[in-house]
C-alpha cells in the first residue's frame, strides 16, 4: 500500500511539474519537500517576500495612477487605457494571497488525492480516460504558460522596441514605461527611469507567475477530480456485470455473488470514493470561491477595455495588448472549462448507476445505489463566492457582457 501511494504521488507530482516551476518563481511550492537548511529557507522566503512586495507596490502605483486620472477628470480614452492593467494586477494580488494562505490546503489535497489515484487502471476504458485526461492537461498547461510568458516578455520589451524604431527613423523619442503607474518621485530622471523600468519588468513578471501558478493549481486539481469522477463512472457501470459483457477488459471483473455481500461491499467502497471526491471538490471550491468571484467580475471589464485599446487606441501597443486579450480570454476560459467538466462528470455518476447491473443485487445493495443516485443528482459546482455556478455558460455570459461594455464605450468615445 505505501508503495502504491508513493507511485500515485509521483504521477500526480509529474502532472504538476510545470505548475511547480511557476510557483517556485514566486518562492512557493506545493510538492517539494520543505527546505532543510537555513540558507534554503532564507532563499525561498526572500523570493516570496520580494515577489509579494513588488506586486503589492505595483498594484498600489497602478491604482494611484487611475485615481489621479479620475481626480483630474481625464478623458474616457485615457482612463480606459490603464483600467485593464489595474484589473489584471488586482486579480494577481488576490491569487497571491490565496496561494500563500491556502498553501497547506493544496499540499494536503494533493496527498489525499493519491489514496484513490488510478495507478493501474482496471480496464481499457479507465486507461483511455486517464491517458486522454493527462494528455489534455499537459497540453493545456504548456500553451497557457507559453503565451503568458511570451506576453509579459513582449510587454516588457515593447517600450524599448518603440524607442529604437523611432530613433532609427530619426524621430524624437523618449523611452516609455511598461505599465501605467504613479510614483511619489519624478520617474523621468535618468536614474529613476532605469529603476522604475526594472521594477515594472520584475513586478509584471511576478504578477504573471502568480496568475499562471494559481490557474494551473486550480485547473490541475479540477482536472484530476474530473478524471477520478469519470473513472468512478466506469467502475459503477461495471457493478454486477459479467466481464464477458464488457468490451476491452484488462482485468476480470467479479460479478455479484449469490449472497450479495461482495456486491454490497463494492458499492460501499465506490460510495466512499464518491464522498471523498465531493469533499475534495468542496475544499477546492472553498479555496477559490473568492478568487472566482473576482475573476468573473473583472474579466468582462478587462476584456472590454483591452478590446477598446486595440481597436481605437495605442497602435504601438497593439501586439502587446493582443497578447493580453488572448491571456484574459484563456484565463477565464480554462476556469469555466474545468468547472464545467466537474459539473458534467458529477452528473454522469447517476447515469452510470442506471447503466450498471443494479438488478443483480439484493434489496440492501439497491438501497445503497439509490442513495448514490440521490447524492449524484445534486451536481458539483464551482461558484463565484456562492453567488452563481461557473460553467461554460458563464464564459458565454462574460464574452457577451464584454461586448456590451465595448459598444457602450465606443458610443461614448465617438460622442466626445
């Protein structure tokens, strides 16, 4: 049994390798052993403190800049140009707090998930589900991280590229900054300019690593819960069914014994697995509920504002903003996709009971299956702080709302 759990942990950790790389960039890890030496502890804590402090200062500076625009009644265009940056920074800051305060919860969930991880699938259908789920997760993680990293790099070098281009054309140019932020000193002085530019590059990167880390731990855990729910469906469908009736079997199933004791015990075992998955899902929901609310609330505004900037403003920043738009759409998209996957997988448990050999069991076994059906008919949801469930319908609603905001901004801008 310990060897099986160790193997399970190794497989789960492997699916979190890229996520662990991202969390290390901000001084956190949910799968590595705790630092043993004093130097390693100081190093890890220092990375986190520097990342957290830089992100906090950047968000404060961005909010101060937006506030200054409101005070001097800036134009709609000028205000909207920096609004999506504040939204992204605020989401990153909230996710950083979540990662820090819930770090022990994440580690505990990963360890507990290993108890029922399908190390050796019992049949070909379970093996295919596991392989396909892990493949989709790896691809999703890679491309999501790739475009976010590419986006922040492009944002950081855009002011330099613009400055070099204008200089090469003989045009007057002063190198700008990465983000729209206000500081309590004159940032245009040469030394201050270098400091501010370096700070914004580092803080922006910390913001990106935080966003990617949080999204990856959420999607990975949600993907694994969905995987286990689908594997559970297969096990339930095979209850009381002879192996000869099932195609692609890797192992010989045991039909319901004549006394029904073994059949009932199998049902109880699966019910306990179902209950544990519900508990895992609830823990993940409670951890990310507030973050999900902020995501849903700010995503429409962020998408709307960056679309407005791309279409009507700042042609020099068009490529950077397109990366930002892609990241924003993907970020809320994967949230809704994996939340919807949990919903669909949990609903499928009841259907699996109907498709099983329930008729081969005795009265006690059938009553246990009725309890399983009743609980699975209440689907598992991730919510935005309990206000609304999150599914792909939510994603459609966010896109529609973003477009509505955009048309309103476009009308106001054209009327000025």
